[in-house]
């Protein structure tokens, strides 16, 4: 029997992360659902996965905190074994506003949650996956955003810039570890139906903007999860440093 591959999904309790966790579990991967605050969402998802016979743990950890990230990865080492795949998905958004209304505290909060977190989680993954360290290789998939290309003027250019940094991380890290058995790819979702838009102060944002989308609708978390799954699988074995836009043509 082939060994079950181990996957960490940061922010895996809700939204795109939850759809991704479910898809990996349904395909026989052992998964770690990381969450920060919403233990109820993470635990009930884990219960549903286990009820179907899936292997799954939940780990509370704030991925913007270096010590929490180290604890997250060590827990996975102990409870699930050798890490194969990291999905950097956890992210935050703040109230829509123009730059004139943004203070340094807000901007730093966006950057530490959306950028520093991806860097330190990737660092822990590379340590474990790199063939240079005796690892077996692996895959990292970063969840960026179409905002990296649009810049999100008048809404949240701080968030957009944080996602621009993720695109650069993807490119740079993919080249840095390409000969160490590790592929690094990225998805850039457009408007996807999740709770995130409420955090920006406009739960019905997709309704307002859907006519601008060539496909005339928002996307669903599973439609992003399928792309993440492909990029993490052997089916995309010659793909690294690549970006998959999932924005209905926007
Ligand atoms: P969501 O429904 O708001 O879920 C966000 C998840 O991130 C939650 O599980 C949350 O944990 C977790 N999280 C946030 N900060 C964290 C931290 N410091 N440590 C650990 N977990 C943390 O958002 P979503 O729409 O699924 O977003 C997932 C990713 O897709 C994000 O990177 C987002 O930027 C990106 N994205 C979303 C859209 C969209 O339209 N929805 C578009 C483009 C890109 P708790 O459950 O514990 O709160």
C-alpha cells in the first residue's frame, strides 16, 4: 500500500481552505486543518471528514506568529508524519477604505497575516521537504488573489499589495528550491463566495460586481480547491513558479 500523503492547509476551517481540505481528504490524503479563532468551524469540518473515514487533525495556530507556526509543523511531524504538501491559504481583509484612511497598524496587520505567515510556513515546509536536507520533496501552493493584478483601488490596496508579495514569493521560492524536489505554484482567485467580503464591510460585494465578471457570477470555493488540488498533484508535475487565475475571465 502506498503511504498516505500529508497536507497542511492553513486557514482550513472555512471558505476556500475548507473546500480544499475536504477535496484532499476525499482523495485519500491525511490532512491538517489549521485555524486561528473559529474552532467550531474547524472541528465540525474535521468530524465530517472523519465520519467519511478520512484522516484529519486540527491545529489552532496563528500563522502570523513564528512560534505558533513551529508548533503547527512539529505537531504534524508527530501526529501525521512526513509533510508532502503545504497550502498557504489563511488570509485577512480589512474594512474597505482609501489609502488616506489607513494607518500603519492596519497595514502591518495585513502584511504579517498575509505575507510573513506564508514566508514562515514555507520555510518550515522547505526544511522538511528539501532533498538537500534528506527530505522527499514536496509541493507548496500559495493562495494569492486577482487583487495582486487589479490593485483594488478604493477598497484595499494594502490587501492587494500583500497578494503581490505572494506572487513574488511564489516566483522566487520556486526557483530557489526547484532542484531540491519542491514545486511552488500559485492560484489567484477572483470574487469567490466566502465570508471574507463581510470582513471588508460588504457581504454582498459579489452581487454588486458580478456584471463586471465575463462569466457573470462569482466563483465557489470548490472551483478554487480543484485548481489547488491539481497544482499539488503529480498531474502538474512539470509546473513550478506558475499562476492559475480563477476569476471568471475578470
Ligand atoms: P475566509 O472564509 O475569511 O477564511 C479565512 C481563513 O483564514 C479562516 O479559516 C481563518 O481562520 C484563517 N486565518 C486568518 N488569519 C489567520 C491566521 N493568522 N492564522 C491562521 N488562520 C488564519 O476567507 P477565504 O475567502 O476562504 O480566503 C482564503 C484565501 O483566499 C485568503 O488568502 C484570501 O486572501 C484568498 N482569496 C479570497 C478571495 C475571495 O473572494 N473570497 C479572492 C481572492 C483570494 P478562522 O476560521 O479561525 O477565523
